[in-house]
C-alpha cells in the first residue's frame, strides 16, 4: 500500500513539473538574443535593384559588442564605380549607367576600429524610360547596311545632282541631321549646314528615301539616335 502511494505521489510531482515547464514556455516574455562579442555594421537593404537615374536610401546600423545600437556613428560611404552609381555622405545612392552592377561600401569607425559592410546595387534597364529617348551619342553608333564603303557606293549610284546647280557650277557638301529609330527607320531629316537651296533639298530628299539603317545600341539595347552625315555634290 505504501509503495502504491509513493508511486502516485511521484507521478503527481512529475506531472506538476511538466505543467510548470509548459507554462513557462508559453509566456509572452521576449527571448533574449545571444550577445555578440564583436561590433557589427548592418546595411539595409543588402541588395538594391534600381533603374537608371533613380535614387534610394541605404540605412546603416552599428551594433556594439553587446548587441546595442550605437547612436550617431561616424560612417564613410564609397562606391566601386562612380560611373554606375554614386553615394552621398548620408548613404543615398543615385544610379547612372544601366544594366551594370556596383558595390557600395560603408565603413564605420568605432572603438578605434574600422567596421565594414557592403551593399550590391544592380542598375536595371527601363524600357519605358528609353522608349522615346533619342540619344546624341551611343556605345554602338547606327550604320548603313554593309558599312561605310556600302554607304559611299549607295551615294555614288543614287544621288541625283540638281540640273540647275550643275548648270551654274554649284557644288559642295551638305550636312544633314536625322534620326535612326530602333527599327532602323530614318526620319526628321534636316539641313544643319547647307550650300545652295537646290543642293540642300536634293540632300534631304536623298537621305529621306535611304533604306533602313542598322540601329544604334546602348547597353546592348537598340535605341533611337541622331546621326549627322555630309552629302557631297561634286562636279565631274
């Protein structure tokens, strides 16, 4: 009988301990995070996808060895490539070159130590932004199909010399400016330096009826671009 009673008491005691343990784990008290043994600098966000000419703020937080936030730390900012992205003294970045990547570095000075953190910035191509943009210069210039020699041959075979200008011995070079679109189509032909009205009109007419060109490229994408060419009228 005593043995049975002792077993019952032991079971009750074990059950009480189990309930106590369960109750303590269900409390809403915050779980204390393990303390760090070194100061840490954290950036947010760590990776940024941003369009050309866009800007975004990077937040830098410095924690001491105990995991406490250090107020107003001294932080210096730098970038791996200023042609892609720049960063101001407060950590705001501005993107310039698209479809490229740069690394932004933050250096905090704390307890006579330099603590470094980095952020990757991916500059994206904005199709809508460039849809109506006309470039003056591009990485890969527009070209006549077949290259320069083919263009010169096309001029030789197809340029019409105005009769009146020929009779009056008028010759020279007419400089024209036009747009080569992403499709290669030519438009907006205008004379920027002329010679004679008849030659100027002939040059505009000739350029306007040329076959489509190979469009220019910027960051690997076909874009609209201005082109300037000299159309030469020479008496033979």
